[in-house]
C-alpha cells in the first residue's frame, strides 16, 4: 500500500507531458496485453477455421466431381462397347460367309467329284486307275452350326511322268474348281510310277461322295 502511495506521489510531481507519455505507454501496454490475451487467440481460431473451411471446400469439390463422373457413367449404356464389338464381328462374319458362299458356288459339287475325275482320266489312255476312294467328310469349322464340309477324294494312278502331267493339266483346265491336297509321285520301274493324288471340294452336306 505504501508503495502505491509512493508511486502516486511521484506521478503527481511529473509534468503534464510526462503524465501523458506514461498514460499513453500504459494504454499501449494494456492494448498489447489485451491483443495477446483476447484478440490474437480469436484471430488464430478464425484462421484455423478458414483453413478447415478451405479443406472442407476442397473435399466437397472433389466429391462433386466424383459424383458427376458417376452420373455420366450411369447415363452411359454399360453394354455399348460390347454391343458395338458384337455388331462389328457380326458384320465380319456375314462378309466371310458371303465370300465363302461365292467360292463354294464355283466349286464342283461333291456328288460330281468322283465322276469328273474318272471322265478326265478316260481321255488319258496311258494312265491306269488303280483305285479311287472317297474319304470321310470333315467339318470345315467345328461347332453347332454345321456349315460346310470338306469332301476329299483319293486317286491311285499308275503311269509315266508326262502322262501324269497331261492329266493334271486337263484337270486344271476344267471350268469347275476344286482344291489340291497332296500329290505323291513314286517311281517303281522306270519310266513307270505310282501316283497318289488327293483333291477335295466343299459342300453343305456331310454325305459321302459316291465312287
């Protein structure tokens, strides 16, 4: 208490200017203390809230973007790509079927195959037909859809080289088409040779070729 009175006495003897300086200094000190005790915590809390708000805003923005992406996906047909691929493959399959059908239409029919080989052979007297055998048909493409069958014919001939060449040239000159599978030429006693000739055609039926 005495210390307080002492301070009051010292303050009373000061000049007006000194009193004002002390008052201003005290006010500044109180203001700074009030800032540290009251204002600064409030500002720090406000800054923290602003950071939290910005973080929440970023999360919400990202969530909205994800929602928009999901909504676009939901609006899109999930089977669209698969449907387009199926349509493309269907078109390709139809084109291949048409092409195969055109080729088969130009081939000799399985029923005519054996007879045709014999007719051409009759024009070549130097060749001897040892055997003509129709092989079992083979499905061109396996599956439930039967489609086309390969009808092979195997001919065993005996003759000379140039007689064989003449026979093959006549076969090649025929207006109808067929496919070659193999040709095996084995000389027995020169100039005679045994010839194994395998050819085939295509047909929609799996019935054997007569012969």
